[in-house]
């Protein structure tokens, strides 16, 4: 199932490459417009639903719509401040989103005459903005500032660390990495994930220097640089996994959702990618 999801993400990147721009409402948007639309219309609503379930205590009303507003605001903020969207409109809208969501959260508490949990509910709105929305925005920004195949390579490097960690942990895992938070993770698995990520980074770098890649406008990356970037992305991806575990353990949940049989929810798959987004942009687009 994990391989199928990675294949879906790569197929999405390929489709995005075939549609460099799109005319909407008399304005031209691109590159990366297909990826941005799928993110806003598909990924962010699902992530908001799962995130809302993790941060809302049992017995309290979930505010998935408010979390969706905040997450969408985070992606807009990154894109607008980087010039990918018109700053005069997009930046104020993006900055207003978490403010408005926090205010609406307070208003709902007043209407329901429920004075407990307002700080927690408002804080979760800002957490969704920072922990999900902003990183997603950086992945979209990476697509705009580089090329779709560099984006695909970065995704592969992050997820290969997940795959390597899983299989290495099963085969030789003995010493727990963080037993109180994620009992299944081991230091041996972590090392295996880092090694596989490095190998994938080298392979992607070698492909980036090929004639076929040059014809696609892909910027060549030195294999040594590709390896250490992949290692760093893989390590940060592991931290993203642990951060999501904090949310799930606090909510008493094993998975963020049931969308993907055998894997859990969408957030369970995106957790490592999210935290690596800003780092991927700084290393590959600057």
C-alpha cells in the first residue's frame, strides 16, 4: 500500500509536469498549479479532518472547518510571501486565516456557554497552521522554484527513509529509539532508513545528470551533495513521524484515520513529508 501511495504521488507530479500552467478566471497560474489544486481540494480537507480528531478531546465538538481554514492559510502564506501568488491579496488572506479561525473558535465557545478548552482549541488552530499548512506550502513552493522531477526526488528521499527504517527495524531492530512515544522504532531501523535514503539520494543525483534529465530542464546535482541532502531529509522526516506520534498518543489513537487500509490515515503518510518540506526548499531551491 505504501508503494502504491508513493506511486500516486509521483504520478501526480508527472501530471503536474504535463500541465505547466492553467487559465482560471482570466488569470494564468503555474507552474505547479495542478499540484496546488489537488493539495487544497483533496489533501488539506482530509488532513484537517484527521488533525481535528487528534487534537480534540473526547466529548468536545470537533472544529475541522476551522483547522482547514488555518491549514489553507499556511499554504497561502508561504506561496504569497515568496511571490508565487499576488501578495496584495493572498498574503493578507493568509495572515487573516489563523486569526479568524481562532476568533471563531472563541465565538463558538461563547455561544455554547462552554468556558473550558478555549485556549486548547485556539492553540490547535495555530498548530495546524504551522505544522501542516506552512510545510505543505513549502512543498508547493519547491515545485514552483525548481522542476517536478526535483520535487519527486525529494519525496523519494524522505519516504525511502520510512521504508528503510521499517524493514531494517523488522530484520535487525533491537534497541528502542523512543519507546515511550513510538515503541516500534529502533536505532537499527533508523540507521537502515538513513542508509537507504542516502542510496536513493545518490541514484536520484546520477539520474539528474543524465541527458534525458537535461532535456527536461532538470538541474544536475552532485552525488555527494545528493547523498547528504537525502540523509538530512530522511532524519528530519523521522522527527516528523515522532511529532505526529505525540499528537496520536495524546489523543489515545493508534492511527490518524482509516483512509488507507493497513497504513492508517493520510497524516500517517504525510507526517515525515510535512516536516521535511521547508528543509527541502532551503536545500534544493536556494
